[in-house]
C-alpha cells in the first residue's frame, strides 16, 4: 500500500503510478478509483490492476495488485466462443481502426481495407492476451464485483470481500469487446454495458454474473449518433441517467469526455455535450476515459492525461463539475489545482503539474520539457498585487510569463491562469510566484 499527499493537485498520484480509465465509486464513505495500469511508454495498460482511494480528495492510497491477468484461465482456450465481431458491430473499416492499429505499431499502410476488420477480429495486433484493459466495480450484498476485459476481447468478473481486492474466482461473461461498465439502480437492479464504436447493454441476473444473451440491447449509443468511441460509464442523478464516454466530435479523435442522457438505464440516449477535453495534455494525446461521481456533496469528473510525448503513461486527474437546473453539465477545463485550492503565493508548483501544453512542450516524469516557442499552462494560481516568478530549470533560454493573457508584471491580485512561453530549450523542475516587496 502506497500513501500519497496530493493536496488535491493534478495528477493526483505519484508521477510513476499511472492509473487511467478511472471509474470512481463511493463505498463506506471512501472514494475508490478503478482503472487500467500503464507501466510502459510504448503500450496501453498491463497485466495487473491497482485500486486508488481517498477519504478527502487530498491524501490518496494505492493498493497492492488487485488481480493478475496471468491468473485468468480462458484467454488461450482454443474452444471458446468468439463474440468480438457481433458485440462490437464492426462493419466497414473506419479511420479509427487504422489509428488503433498504428497505435499498436502494426504496419497497415499496404494492408487492403477489407482485411482490417479481420485483423482486429483475430486480435493479431494485441501480442499479449493477458493484458487487462479498463475495468469497473460494483458492490452488492457484501461482495465487490470487478468487471474486466482482456487482450483477446473477452470479458469477465471476479469477486472480493474488500474494495481493494484481491479479486478472485474469475468467471467469463458471454460477451466480448472492451471497457465494461456496471451500474446499480435504486431498486438494486444491475445493468452491464460494454463495446467500442457501438455499445451494448443488458440487465444482469441477481447473481451479478449471468445474463440472457437474447435480452442484450445493441447500439445503445453509437459512433454515428453520439460520437461514441469506447469507455462506457453510467451514473444517475435526480432521475436522469448519464451515459459518460470518450467522444470523437472534436478533431476526429476521442479526446473529449462527453455524455448522453435518458430516463431509463437502457435508453434511448440523447447526446448532451462535452464535460472535459484533454486534447492538449500532451502532443500525442489520443484518448480519454473517465467517469463522474458525487463525493461528500460535490460532483467530480475523473479522467486521465497522457505524458512523456506518448499515448500511454496516462495519469489520473480530477476536476469539480457543476450541474445546471435542467440537468446539463457545464464543460470544465483541465487544471493543475484539481480538487484542491488554487496554488498559494510562494507555493512550489512542480513542472509536471502543467495542465495544458502546446508547441512541442510535454511532461516527462516530474519535469516540464519546453522547446522554443512552446507554451504551458497552470490553472489556477493566487497572485499578490505584485508578483515575480522564480524558476528552477535546466538548459538555456528565457520564459515569458502571462497571467490571464496579461504580462506578469502588469497582473493584478487574484486567481489567474498562468501561461509560460519558452524562448530556448528548458527542462523546468518547478516554479513559484513570490510577492514583490515595495
């Protein structure tokens, strides 16, 4: 077990603990986040999960390994029934198939279009069938049920007496795809969602494990109608069901977390808008996957940002969100302060807290790497009437500093968005804004 005082800052976990695809749930007055576990710069996810949790959004704990993909018995079963094509609704190839394959370093430039779906179906671009992709978790009758998916597109559920796991006795579900989601309604009924490009939904039986395949509702949300890419997540508030998912409506890639609503857990769902967009968290930003959750009277959105100028190394982040009277959600920006307060005058701001980068800048470990004409943002910082910046950096160059678009020396007292613009090549360790004495 690792304990980490984040102060509510983003990212919320140590720089070397990457838990993306965060599904947040409250069990016994503690918030738990279930997600994938990135361990390499070259690929998504790994063969294990670890659960992050907090009681106050300021101090976080990361548990020991909660399940190991090598302990799942069925990925190499040659006699298993295949579900991927039917459950994912694959038809003609789209640009997303190509992007996925390129992301997995598959040479497809000379591949005929009609072979791409077959390539995906066969799982040839996932060399490790034991890899565990995005999970979700639910509690019922004293047990915690962890729903997971694997590199061969199979899905399963394992059980524990503890929200941190370990989760054991895995059972394969009669479906296939990625990114399962579980939702328990007010009457105790459980609903299961999964899929990519086109999502499926079904009501689970009372055992939380089985369901009637004939009752599966296909295309509950789709790429065509809702911009749905993957990463289903379901919540309910004031009688409205919120289907949260990565959406492709911006820049033709799934960097924004959007939502659709319904008055039934099985739809129909109507697209409502974007909650947050991580397109500028890193030059290689490709996907976002997260959830919304009420904790101690405040609603939050949980999401991830990639780092190291790569599509992986995705780090857990959180922002406060607000609902309008009609149930819609206002879009929020990525911040450095996260669930905490703005950075105080004189407080050390580490380079890796940069919430937005542009022009080639990126976060690497605990450093902010900046090249000539690149920029980085820190939201939000409390400035005194007159402030100067102190920077701990390596390399050669200068930094121009703006507070809400105004040069720092002209800024006023208050809370500001800080923008750094680099002239040169610098590795920034940390910054601090110090009040100027008259």
